């Protein structure tokens, strides 16, 4: 039986994908994968210990003639079956031979022949999988052959080969690799077919790339992670099988030492000299465990887009962060001390950062964020990607990714500080008091179960209802979110419904615990315009009918104008402007808000539509590159020398609005607007149309 570990197709897609049609990744993709694998190895104490042990074993074995105290065949009849002594550190065997010398002398041969199994088995299995993934007929032929190979008794074949050619260990291990390649082929085939179905592979076919080129440049990099994991595990299996063959007498010829032969000799004296079994058995066990530890480290799912269950170390670090936040004195703020049961969410000076234990520097991702969400109101968090909106929203539910935690401030909800709450405390809040609507509904829905099963299970868990009652409530929830044929949808699987329907089901799932606060992370981004309007209308009706509050994370200012009562504009981990929606959209005071509105085609009516929409030069700085002063100054058209100093969030204008800009009042008085920048001359290309008297100017894409 071959132990196999393969990452999910989604993980493979992330490691093997490209960003442009026909773009290859033989250098940058493999280099990134190598850096990623190295990071995972060094981040696992077990893998580091395994690497050190294997490296020490190989070096010691290759240099054995230079330092071994005795030759492997030297016999000391005065110390037969002795335990550890000053002359023989690990004792001697039944012929007085030094066990230490024989263990390290046999290490190189054992590891080298096991590597033959890895090269043959993993190499052949990978080649067969890549060939089968690209053609159905080829797959049918190869699959039938591998099925026959897997049905053959491997032990009988190996013993037959030994009977025919003798104990030729390299040949035997190569044949073992061929037999194992069938199982490896089955593991890699599914992932290779998944990669072959990706859009970037279709784009490469359109660009005329040959099937071989597609396999090498696009499929193989995505399989690298699985290949490395399989190699580590097969290496361990090869050592065990080789030791087993030597144990039953089919190892290297005497007097050449082997680990299996030494264990067989020790088994003859297990009663009168039990120590003989310990050194060789311990070395073999440590070597196998080292290979498995390396494979486990490489096989861990990457911390990518979605948060995953944190490790024990991450949970301990998060508990320390929660304790530190709990020990921070509460601010003298009346809003932060609201009475329990008020249903008001009050966030004060919230800071989120990377744990210093994970990176060594503790980079801040969100700093000094403050806002209030009253019952029955909707707050919009607006900003470009990388501004900290999602991190802020996830901190409200305690769902920050592993390695990230709240480092300061307060999240007051019903008299409790959620920033200092433990995971155990949050289990009673998530779903019941605060629920989440994800940007991608399929992340909330399990494709293995029907919609009805998932809704019913959530209702029973959160409300304690019986099965029949929960089924009725699930149908009522679907009808509440605007699904007409609710009874039929309950019986369907998530992949059988449209994106808009799936988003409605995700909203129903979020409502199953009757929450009082709903965190919506861009719930309309992936939907078409018509469905977007329906979802927004649904959320607006839910707020009106149930009185719950909503925190809406969005890029779309049209969504803000349609549903939000208040807006918090975020940039580079800070709130730069906060206030009533109408006041901010009609009279923005921060240059970043001005720029966002000037770049939005929906913010202007047809009569006042400019010839060219404004743009914001540059991009949001990385957290490690945040300046000490205004973080928007490098991209601001109105920046001056005063912007190099830290800027607090101060009241500006009427209506209780807050702005983080030293020139906010000046810009408001002068009525200045964000100007549309001209297209550089190098990007203009005249194109003549069919009518000679017309000339159109289009913009070249220099990306």
C-alpha cells in the first residue's frame, strides 16, 4: 500500500497558474514555488529536524572511511555482544563487529537505492499522468495498464526477480519503483486533468502552444508540489521495503552491512543482548520519520486567499494578543461604554497586525480604525484593494487569517470587547449575534451537500430546533430572501443553481441564526447588474423588517449611495473620512474621496459627464512602506509640506463628519476638484476608420 498525499486542485491552480494568455512560468513560477516550499520547510520544526538528520546521515556515511573507528569487517572477540563502551560507542554484534561503523557504512547504500525507487516511481508516474491528462484515448490505455499493474502481487514479483537475477538491490528497487508508479499515476492524474481544464491552458492553446509545451510550461509547475510530497513519502517506503528484504535474507551479500540485515541479526539475540536492536532500529525509525516530516511540511495547504484553521502555535499567539488587548485600559469614550444589549457596534482605535512570532517584525495591517454602527443602519467600508477593509470586517467576527490578530483597540458589542475575546467566546457569537456574507457564495456552501441539508443543519445548531421544524424554517428563509420555488431549491446542490441564486442561499444561511449584525464582504461584486440590484434591494428590506445592522465592504460607490447610511472611507489601513453617506458623497472633504468620486462614472449625470474620467496615479503602498505622515500624500494632487507629519482624524464640516487631512477645510472652501490627468503622448495611437474624414484616438496598453 502506497501512502499518498495530494493537495486540493484549488491549491494546485494557485501554484501553477499564469496571469496572461500563453504566459509561461518556467523560471518565475518555479522560483516562486521553490521559495514557497523552502518557507514551509523552514517553518516546520519537524521538517527542519528531518532535513538536519538526513543531511548529517548522508555526510557521515560518505565520509565514513575518514572517521569510522573500525572497519565494518573488523572483529573484536573480547567484546562480543557488548553494550556501549568507550571503544564501541554503540556496542558490538554477535561477531564483535562495531555497530556504529556498520550503521553509517550502510547508510549511503540504503539511501541511494531508496532514491532509485523515488526517481523511477515518481518520474514514471508523472510522465504517464501528464500524457493521459491531455488525451482521452491515451488516458484509457494508460489507465487500463496501471490497473493491471496495481492488481499484480508486488511481493511475488520482487521475489521472482531475486530468484532470476539474484540480490541486485538497484535493479530490485527500480522494479519496485515501476510497480509504485501505478499508484502515483492515479494520484497525479486527477490534479493534472484539473490543470488542463483551466482558462490559461485554453489561452495557451489559442496561442498555438503544442500539447508538450502546455504540459511542460503550464501543467508541470502546478504538479511540482504533489511530486515533491510523493517523492518524500516513497523515499520512506523504499527504505522500509529494502530493510524488510534484507531482514528475510535478500539484502546485500555478506559481509556487506545493511540496516535490515543488522536488525535480523539483532532479533536472534533479543533476549540475551536486547541492546543490539536499539541503535539500528532507532536510526531506521528516525530516517523514516524525517522523510515523512518533510513530506508533511510540503503537503500542508498554503495560506492563501481563505483563512484556515490556525495551528496550535497560532492559537497560542492569538490568545496572547487577546490577553494583551484585554489588559489595555478602556478609552474614556461614552460610545465605547454603551449599555449591554444596546445592539450598537462600536469600534475604537482598532489595530490589526501580523504576529511578530510569524514574521519577526509584526507589520501593522490596520491602524486606528474607529466607527459606530447603530441598530437598523448600514455602514459602508469603501476603498481600493489593499486598504484594510476585509481585515477590519473579519476582525469583527474573530476570523482573521492564521498569523494575523488584533493588536490594539476595542470592538464593543453588547457590553463585551470582542477584540479581547477568545475563540471559545466567539463560538457563541458567530452566527447568532454576528453573521458573515462572503464575496463568493460558493465559499459558504459545501458542494457535497444539498442546500436544504446545509440550511437545516445550521438552523438546528444555532436555534436548537427539531429536524421537521428546522426544515420548515429553512423553506421560510429561502422564501424570505426572494426564492420562489423554495421547496425545489432545498433539494438541489450548490453547483446546480446560478450565482445570484447561490448568493441568496448564502444570505439565508447567514440569517439562520437570527443575527443582529450582518457583515457583508462585497456580496455583489461577482454578480451581474440586475442581480446586484435585487440583492441590494433584499438587504435593504431585511434591515427595514428585522432592524439588524449591516457592515458593507465594497468598492462600488453606487452600492454605498443605494444602501448605506454611513460611510467610512479607508486608505492604507486607516479611516480617512467618516460620516453620513449624503454628506460625504455630496461634499467630500478628503482628496482620496474626491478622487474616488471623480473616477466613478456613476457619480456624474449625463449632462455633467467629463470627457475623461479621473485616475489616481500609483497604487496603495504596502504596509511595510507606510509613511509616517499622510499615507495618501504620494498620490495626492494637493499634497504639501504639512502632509509629512502624522495627521489625526478630526471633525470637519457639519453633520459630525471626520476627516484625516490638514487641507480639508481649505479644499472645501475653495471648492477644488480632483483633476483628470492627460494621457501621455507615448500612449496615443491614431487609428483611421473606414470614413477618411474621421480619426479616432485610442489608448495603447503598455502593460
